[in-house]
C-alpha cells in the first residue's frame, strides 16, 4: 500500500500505528548511545560513579536547581523525597486521585495517609481549592502531580505552603521540561521527583529516577537515604534504602538529554497537527482536545483527549480493529482502588476525577510519529464516529500550542 497523498486527502489505511515506538527514537541516536554504553564497560563502573555525577549536574542545570540526586526509579524518588521532607507515619499528604499509582503508593509506603482531592477538569491536575479545604493539623506535605506533561496551578499552592509551613513535593514523573511562568518543574516546590521509565519524554534503558532541590540539607539527606543512610565509611546515621542509579542508565540519559528539547518541540508539533485535523474534520463536538493553560509549557508526555457522550468504548474498539494504538490513563481513580478502600472514599466523592477516568483517551504523540500515521489516527477517529475524513492542511504545519480559553 502506498503512503498517503495529500492531494487526494487519504491516509494510509493499511499500516498499523503503534501507541509508542521506542525503536524509532533509538534509530536516531544509536551510535551515541552505544559509545556511551561502551564507555561504561571500558571503565567497569556500573553503580553511581562519574556518569551519575555528570548526569546529576546536567539535570540540575536543565531544571535550574541547585542539586539533583539520582535514584533507582521514579517511585523511589517519591518515597525518598517524602522521607527527606520529614513526613512520618500517621501524617497526611494531599495529592491527586487521577495519576499513576505510585503517587499515593509512595505516601502509603512511608506510613503516611494519602488525602485525595478532586482535579481541575481542564488540565486534569489537582484543584488548589480542594487542596486548601483538605489541609488539617496533620498535613505534612502537598504533592501536586504535573499530569500528562503540564504543570499544576502552583501559585495558590505556594501561598498555602507558606501559610501553613508545608513542603511541596512535585511529582514531575511525566513533566521534565514543563514550565510554569518561565520556571521549570523540579524547582516549583521543595523537592521535584522525576522518572526515567523508558516511555517518558526522557526515558532510560530501564528504571531510573532523580530528585531536584535547592535545599542543601535536603540534598545531603537524599544522598545518604539512597545508600542505606550511609554518610561514608559505613557510618549509617539512619536506615535508608538501596536506591542507586546505574551508571549505564546515566550514560544513556546523558545522550538523550541533549536531544530532549528537540523531541519536546516535535511532540508539540504533533499536538498542533492533531488539533488542526480533529477540528477540521468536525470531531471536536465529541473529542475534547487538551488545552495548554496560560503561562505553561506543555511537554505532552501524553496527548490526552476526552471522548464525550459515553462514546469512548466504541471509539477504542474501532481504533483497535483498525490497528491504531491508544490508551486510557487512568481508568480507575486512586480513591476507588481496592487497596485504598481503608481510606473510606466512595463513588461520587471526587466527581471530576471519576468523570475523567470514564472519558479520557490518549493518542500516539511521540516525536518520530510519521505524519501519515498521525493522519491515519484522525482518519480512524472519523471512521469510529462515522464522519467523513479530509486532509485540510500540509503535514508540516507549524506548531502553536493550544491555549485555554
């Protein structure tokens, strides 16, 4: 089957469209990655070491933070951050129910109580008004999640943190490079936590994570907590963890970090193309597009739409039959997860999170997504919704991020 021809308004209807294609990204940096990995094997340094130190410096510079401390995963980053911020068993930590499990799981794992509050329906991020209502004398931290690559509304959270002397721990697992009023994630709170899971915008060749902070005392504690609480010479001043970042992961990530902004721009271009095609084909009466709020840089870890009118199931079924990748992040909000039943939430308690869980659908957005595949996704959406398909603009249309009204 031949590729799409813009002049006849058709997209290739036979080629499967993967939700993500890590092989395509690797093909663009293969030689750089292999040289970096070979360097590690030549030195036989695999745990921490110079590669990790250099990555920490480079991430700190990228986020404009004073310190960056590598660890074994994004989940570990959250756990270590909670401990370093002084969260103790029985404390309460306020976070979002509409996020990956690790956000609340890390709170539970340190013995604290996840306090889940509703979300803003436009950004899917935590609603600051709900946060303020949830603050009690037991609140030990606020954990906003910059979901899908867009920063939460931070200014009201800063005011609360100052008024109540509460640290903010940013869950930035999906948002490296995202900005709020010109400042990047990682310096919008007391500690920023990042994941290097392979499908993230900056993904490793396995698990990995990093924490950022401007506080030297917190940085020192994070460094010792990741190595069993050791300050050096087997002098353990507290019980920590084995959560060290591999040098191989750091070497790969250093290569990828050099390309990150270019890849982020590619995701933004694809987001703009989706917007143009979905609107031009009259699908936005059913498909609500993601919006970039004022003062934000959205890095589009996911391109998450809403399928309204109770039609998500039929759209997903049709896309699957057409071999077009899509995914739901997240189908069950955390307050309704079985393992958190002890918290006492019930259906209807957090209606915006519940509605989002019933409507969201993420489409392929990775930088290397061919224009013909992106067109085919929209063509597939047209077919799923029984609409005609047209191709109204060149595939190379420039990106201008969609703004919220």
